[in-house]
């Protein structure tokens, strides 16, 4: 595959799997080892750009960058950081739609490593189980904090909630701005991307419309 084809794939946000592509030895090294190695690599990048790392303002940047990548921006790559999804018996017998709106999306595009920012809106109809509301936010945050494609992020959240709640009746909507669109390429500052994934009763247009009416209002 030549450079032109590689760039086209990245620009079109083509993804090949619902699972984040990971090496089999992804977690053989400790976080500290990864930070040390990334620090050295990013130092070389800065030097190639012509930056003077002896300057007080820049001297600590390679370490800060490496620590940010491992501990903050991409902490969701490590399954050890996956939040425990506490579910409870649906003792109230609640059977109507439950919606969690405006969950912050703070992610990164895997094709350019530029920010994806926006909000997720998630609903489910309980069967025998309900989930603590903050757990939905934590799950979104976990999957968002890895190099992502918005479509994959939507599916990962959907499937995780369906498994935890033991129901297909879940819908996930994400609306987000991609800096790879607004700060490079076409440089469109105002557009945003919306993705919707769902299953179970949300295959019905009536139930999807009920969800969308609440979100739009």
C-alpha cells in the first residue's frame, strides 16, 4: 500500500474492527517503561522540527507529553482501567426508557491523533437489571480515552451496556467535532458528526423517535 492509499484510508476514517487493534504484547511493559520510551521518541520529533529543547519552556515537554499519552489521553487502552459496571435488580419494576444525556466525549482520532470532542446520549429500557447512572459516564470515558473512530466508539459502548444489562434494548448517539476536519484538510470549523447505534426495541422507529424527541428538546 503506497502513501497516497494510506492517507486516503485515514481521511475517510475507515475502520476494520469493533475491537481496538492491539498488539498481543501491548501490556508487557509497565507504564513507567512506556513513558520513558515515548519521551525519547517525542524528543526526537521535537528536534526534527527544529525546536531547542535546552529552552526552559520546552525542556520538560517530552516527559509531559509521554506521561499525558500513557496516563491520561489513552488510559482506556489498558483493560486494568476498565470501570466495574455495577448493576442492580430492577426492584421497582421500571420498564420505561431511561436516558442519560450530554455525557462528555473527550477522545482522539486514531488516524491523526487529534481531538474528538462532543457528547453522548444513551438510553436503555430495563429488563431485570438497572445500572448506576455514573457507571454509564465512566464507561463512555473509558472507551473514549483511546485512539478512536466514532463509529467504533458507539459500538463498543453499546455492546458493553447490552452485556452488562443483559438486554439488547440500548441506544447510543454521539455528536462530536473532529479536529482532523476542523484544523487540517478541509478546515471546516462548524461541522460535526453524529453516529447512532442501537438494538432490541430501538429497531422500532417509534422507540427511536421517542428517544430523539427527548434529546432534541
